[in-house]
């Protein structure tokens, strides 16, 4: 997807929605089952996956998505959750880095747009089941948990797992962190069940 600062919000949202629609429309040529699609990603990708699930539902797509796989997703661009204070310095992802990314992606008046902050969408019901993974030493930990709780409260089947000893980005560190492989295994199991 297109990225800032050259391509600012909502360019990335538009691109991932277009890609998801294209995949389903071209499923036969791609030899995939259009009724067995999931969305997922980590960090900004988790944000975009959550937004796709919301937009897909809101557009009334005939074939629903089967799963949202959200790995330490950014769900509230206002960055007001307590973990932004507790974990905002000293770990891989810092408040300074988050502010840098936000300045290159959004204007201040866009922070509460649900396409940037899916936690702020007024209706989280009727969405695909979700697996939300977070890391204990991540500034995004609390907003990931808040999103999982809000999904559950709205009746969306949701599982939440926090890897308390880990940092943002850990899931890609399987060569050095065994819990990364455990997290990948959980993701694989969730996808297997959802797409069976």
C-alpha cells in the first residue's frame, strides 16, 4: 500500500480495501476460495486489517471475512492509553517514533477518524471473529486490549493474548525469541480453524 509522507491518510486504507476487493473478485483466476478469506497484520498492518474488517461489514459485502488477525494493532491514533506512558521509552517502539509516524501519515484533525482509529468506530458488532495479540512492553498494548474488549462487548467473537514479556515487533524475531514462534503458532491455529 502507498505510504506517507508522499501518500497520506487515507491512501493506505483505500489501497488495502481495493486489494481485498480485488482478491475476492479474482478468486477463481487465483484459484482461491472467495468464501475463505481473512485479514491480518501487525502494528500498522493490524490497524489496516481492523479497518478493512469494519469497512467490509459496513459495505455489506456478500461474502464475509472469516477472521481478523490483529498483532499489536494500532487502534487509537490519539495515543492516550496508559501503556503509551508506561512503555513509551526504552523499548523498540517509542512515543517519539509513534509521533514521527503519525506526523507523516495523518493531520491532527484525522486522529479520531475510525479509518485511522478503529477503536473509535461506533459499532463493532457483526465483525469477523478476531484474534488480538499484544506485547507487555509495547506502547500499543493497552489499545490492543481495549479493542479486543470492545469487540467482545459488541458480541464479536474475540480471543485476546498478551505476551507479557515481549516488545513491539517480537513476532518476527523467531530466531532469537522462542515466544515469537509460539505466537506464530497461535496465529496459524486461529487461521486453520477460521478457514476450515
